[in-house]
């Protein structure tokens, strides 16, 4: 049996209690073997959701300390690795993406609504011909959860600092050190004027138009995610990150911020445009200081880079971002 924590996650006949969508036909249910000779449940691979949120309420000591909690399920005793804890997860159907499968499993097993979380990243565990993907997602708080399916005996939000004290599924235990480092959002702060100035696309004739073009291109990156981040060094390597993007505009490009605020496009929540009140550099430095989680500032301005590093953010040049567009 392989160590991936989707191995035998859903025995035949289990996990049928909460159908999500008309195509939940369970054609992924079934045993298969990977290139390493391990036996796994999930003919098309498997996926699970590791959701995280600020712990509890203000009266909770963990919440007062600013701790992060993760959603875990305890497996029923009759299942594979019965009694152990891990993220809700199971077999992926042929028509599903890894994200869709992970969200479905969390709803079926723990009652967590798919639209209650924001996907932040994906960690891949590849066994050669079979893989398990942990979808990492943030929630606004420790939302109500419960054991919904027969394969789940308990569902709970557990402070990240206490996860190691539980009897964990071996596969999850092996990957927890990496996953724990990913329990923070990543925000990429873009110095729009500096990035525009680094490519000769006629931006000097129409700064607002050039800013809109850049925004639209970055919106595509925000929707698809990025395979690698140039920093900060403590950010773990994942198969894909889904950062938030904050574009700072100034001068003649300020109008783009107002136009974007009224844009109903789906990526609007993952991409924001901020009009600098005065100096664009000052606004970027403030964001680098005040935003939570990992911050990465895209600019080639030497003085601004120094200010952002002093504020605790990582920095990279425009060439990294432009290569993604």
C-alpha cells in the first residue's frame, strides 16, 4: 500500500452521501497500481482539501494568539488507516479537475461548502502513473463542519500547532511539514508604472490604456496560477500557487482602479487595482508592510526594493512577471 493519504480513502460503496453536481458518477472509484507497485484507491488519481482559517473566536486562546487552524477528518475505524486524521479527500472522477474533486470531497465528508474557501495552492504527490494532489485553501473563519459520510467519524478545525500530536495518516504526516509552510496567502504587489516602463509597447502615448492591457494580462495569470515563486525563501515549492495580485497605479493610470472596481469578472476577487493617494512608491511600501502572509513586490526601482525588503517583503524584477504574460 502506498503512503499517499488517498490510498484506500474511499472503499467501494462509501462517500455517496452528498452528491455535488449532475456528473458525480463515481467513475474514479476503483483500485489501481502506480509505477512503484503500490495499490491506491482512485482510478484517475485522488485529491483532498487542506482548508485553513484563523482559529476560533476572540475568546479562544488560540485565536487570541493569532493561530491558524486546519480542517481535518478522522477516518472511521473500518476504513484504511482507520482512526487516523488527515484532510478530507478521495478518488477523482474522470471529468473533474483536481480542485473540483477536492472541494467535492470536503463537502461530502465534512459539510464544507465549495464556495466557502479560496484556493491558494496545490501540492502534488506523484507515484508514477498515479498522483494525489492536496488543494490548499483559505477560509474566512472556522466554519461549521461535521462528519457527513460513513467514512468520516469526526471533522474538526485543529490548531496547526497541535496537528503533530494527533494520530495522522502516514501520507499526510510525511507531507505536513511542507503543507504547514503553505498556510498563508501569497500576495504579489505590482509596481505598474515600473513594469510598464520595462517593455516598449507604446505605454508613453496612453498610460491608462497600457495599464489596462497589463491588468488584463495579469488577470489571466491570476486565474491560472503560477508554477513557481521567486521568493520569499520560506515559501515552499508547490505544483501551483494561486496568489492574490495587487496592482498599484498612479498619475494618468489612476482611472484604471475605478474602472476595475466595477468589473464583475470572476478574477476580480483575486486581482485588485489600487490608486496611489500620492506617491506610488509610498503606497507599495505600505502594502508590503501591512498585508498579511507572504508578500512579493515586482519592481526594478532600487530604492523601493530596499524599502520593501525592510518591510519584510520579497522582491523581484519585472522580467519574472512579464515572462508569465
